[in-house]
C-alpha cells in the first residue's frame, strides 16, 4: 500500500513555475517555432496565398520538389560511439573564405514580395551569423544596398544571362565593385518552368488587386499595409515589370546561352566562380575539367523541369568522381540541420537554403530569418554530437545510408539500383 498525505501549499508552490509573459506577438510566435516546418505554417497564416504559393510551390505536378524532400527523409544515420563531442566545430571553408555553418542563404527572386524586409533581412541576418548570403539577379534589393546591409560579411551574386547582354555584364561589374566575392552562373533557366500555382492564383509582378486577392487579404491586413507603405519594388536587373513571373522570366532570359557565354562571363569576374544548376555527372565532369571553382548541384528547388534529378541522390556519385577537383555545393530540399549534415557526410562541401530562409522571413522578417538560422544551426550541432563527430571533416559516407522508395531502369528496361 502506498502511504498518502495531503500536500502542503508550500510544496505545491515549489512545483509551480510560470514563464514570463512575452507581450510581443512576433517574439511569441517565433519562439514557439521549433522547426522550419513550424515557420512554414506560420508563414502560410501570415502571407497572402499568391505570395506564399510562389515560394512554397514548384513546377507542374511538383514531383521534383516532393522527391527532393523525400530523399532527405529516406536516409539512415550510423552514429559512432565513444568519441569526445563535448565541443563540436561547425565552421568550414568554402570558395576561398570561411563560414560559421556548413550552409548559406540561396538566391531567391522577388523576395520583398514575400515580406517587405526582403533581402536586407536575409543579408543582415547572414552577416550576423557568419554565413554567406546570395543575391539573385531577380532580387528586389540592389547590389549596393545588400552590401550596405552586410558590409563585413560574405556576399555572393547569382547571375542569369539576359537577352540584353549589356544588362548582365553591368551586373557583373557592379557586384565586383561592391566587393561580392563569388559569382553563381546559373544554367538551368533557359525559359521559365510552368509554376501552376502562380497561374491558378493569377500571381503577377507587381501584385494586382482582384476580388480574390481582396478576400484573401482580409485576415492578413499587415502584409498589405507593409506592401503599400514601403518603398516601391526595385529589381536588381529588370527595368520594367508587369505580368506573371513566367512572362517576366521568358521575356528576360536568353535560351541561347552556351559554354562560350560561360567563358565570357568567367573572364569578366575577378573572384570565385561557381556554376549553379548542374544535374548530371557528365556536366559536372566537364565543368571540373574547365577549372570552375565550384559546382552547385541543384534542380532549382523543383521550379524548372519537373521530374528532374534529385541533387541529394546525385551527390555521392559526383563526389566520388570529382570531389577532389572542385568544391561541391548542394541546393534543393533542405529543411533541417540533419539534411545538411547528411549532405556533408556524402561529399558536399557546403549547402544552400532557399525556401527555409523565406519561411522565416514571412513568419517574422529579420527576426524570422535569425530564427531559421538558429534552428538549423542547433540541429546541425545536435546531429553532429549524436553522430559523435567533432568536426565536419570527420563526417564520411559511412555515417549515412540513402534509402530509396524506387529503383531506376537501365536502357534495356531492367531494374537496377539507383
């Protein structure tokens, strides 16, 4: 028999503790977000559907995006034991400089449409965290203003080659003059992908008021207030706006670019040179032979060619073949620190986050981006400690197994392992 007694009030009070009430609603919602997916849910509540879906969506049936996310879920970790991980070092060297974490912020277009602080929030948060920030050609903040927001950090510039070549050349010169240390030459966007969510939402640049957008705005007045009371959208390259995102891309991009254009741009650029949008081993080898500083394995977040290769699944083969010759950066599908650690273990030198950063931006502006970086950094450190690896260099392919829910067919139609 358990002996029972009536508790004394003082004993009950000892057990009770109350959190200090936070009167700032932004602080409360960001503190309650423990994962990137939590930030995504907050972003969906606070952002009009057209702007949120532009970020959250992908091309056509969104199969590439779903497969890229699934690939990270389908991994198995293999932890070591009895290694001292009282201290772990998450810093790394990439493209001639340092980063406090093995991830940086990817280039994203039309960012101030997601939340009015846009690239300024991303660049300043990246600088504070000691990680690189990448400005897109289709960014909504000028090269010079990004530099001002992140004067002592690492700024990278992502370049599309435009129909008006002088525009592209001018951007390269401006980025170099502003002290950006790396150029990302993007090769997967000869035309815009069919982003059906945008078409269905009637999403245009700038946003147009309609009955649907007005109704959708009613529970989100703060977004429209920010949009209407802040500076007019500026683009890093486009001199005119008006139309859907696809129409703008198709009018601006040059589908004729080739290796001669790559060589021409590379000759203009004084810093490190990376090629973004590599999706086959053969192209990766060719670029390594040309001596580029880095290749970025990316299917553009699934926003271009649907059913494109999954970069994370392509990574081990590329790393084995050319990992000693060129730095490999992985983009697409990263939503957690565990995804980042798995990528480094399988041969990536660095990773990029795009949607994850934008979810934080939509959830809370600069503070939301800080929260994204904090969540991912904590997850990276915790995963390393649980794998019992004190440095990123200690991660090896033996720490990760890629599982697969499907097998590929060879040219004769027989099943083979991926």
